[in-house]
C-alpha cells in the first residue's frame, strides 16, 4: 500500500511506500494477425464485479474496514491525523509483477461513485497524487511506461462503482503513443497549431484551455495548458482538479450519461522535453461500434460546435 499522508494543519504530504523489486525486460504477447499487443487480466476478475449490484456499497472492497484500519495505523505511525490519497495493488491486474505495475488509486475511503461527488479540495489533491505515482513509476529501475486512467461507470468498463483511478506501468510504449507524441512536439505541435485554438472552445481557466475537437469520437473533450509545455507538475494537476470535476459533470449531463473515461497523456520518459501534455475526457454512453473495432476509425454523431456550446452553458449553470 502507498499512501499520501497529511495533517489537518499541514499542506506538506509525505509518502509511505513499499519497495518493488527489479524486473527484467519483458515483451508483451502480440496478436499474430494484427500485431497488436495483448494484456491478460488475472483469472477471477469477473467474480468481483459489483457494478449494478444493489449491495455494491455494502460489499465494496475499497470501503472494507480492514483497509481503513490499515490506513489509519500507517497514518498514526507517521504522527499524522488523516490520509489524503492511497494506492493499493490491483487484485486483478492486467500485468503480473514481473511484467509491470498495476495500482488502484483511491481519492478517499468514503463511498464516492462520481468525480463530482468529491470536493474541489479532494479532487485537487487526488490529481496531484497522480503525479507523485507517475513519477515514482517512471523513475524506477524497471523502465516502465506509466499510464494513468480513470473510469467511471459500467460503460467505461468499471467493475467497482467506488471511484478510483488506475496506474499501469507498461513494459513497452503503446503503439498509438508514438504517433500522438510526434504530433505534439514543440516544433509542429497540433495542439498549439490548431486543435486547441481553432476547435470549438468550451472554456478557458487560468493557463488551461478546454475544447471539443472536430472529427473525434462522440463527446470527446481535450484539456491542455494553453502554452506549449511538457513539464507536467503536481501543482498543475492540483490546480486542474476542480476544472476537470466541473467539465466531467457538465459533459456527461449534456450527453445524457453518468459514465465517463479520463486519460492523461504525459511522457515521463520519451521526449518529455518536447511533448505537449494533455488530458482527454470521454462521456461513455454507447459501446464501441463494430465499424470502429474493425477499422480503428472513430465515429462522431454530434456537431462539435453545438456540443461545445452546450457544455459551456452547463458549466455556467454550475
């Protein structure tokens, strides 16, 4: 278990961590026809599924009293009166410990199911905790490629309704990251050149721009610093947290769903001095269509300008 701890009168968090052993290089298995890498989830993952279960709150593994007691003991041993965020080992990982890392990050032990169930302070601290775990994953001896995601609801693939994020330390860079990374390099950054300036703007807050890109999957929203930067910091994510919370609620309301996915694209190992970091938020209302599965194309059924305007109005209404 990994905790970020704090006291009620201190803003300086401390990590209490367990070390992880060195891993030899590992190649992911690939589909012999498509060449796509394959991840295999641990057996029994379906047995713990609580989405849609009327007893989900009662049976929630993240509300388990043993976890809470363990967290409280660690916090007390550190001389602090409460914890800010926690990371626990995934019970059903998509990678073994020899292959990589798969953590579940919890913003709180109370049973919150939606991003907007958190307070601004909680979501700010939680996203700052993302940065600490990403840095730890990338800085380890195992040369992992860290991926941070948050799924909310059944359409996003959640098995547990209790709000959580997942940190996956991959043994190789995903095939789709290379082209994306090249398109957001400093000299010819797509975000700076057009996607973040000519696409319909939803809102601007501080240094961040929120927009609805053209020709992308229905409901996709991108959030990025307005100026080109790859220097993602915990403070930036802390400031971004409340904005992400509001945009998630507004966009899912407009799309008529409670489910969404949140993905952070930040390069902690490759070309980090050049790549413009960004977040993608996708309300999840429909399953991926067969055309999308067979071609890799995305299908959008809404007008980006009208969608951006609707989300902007929803933000204004609060």
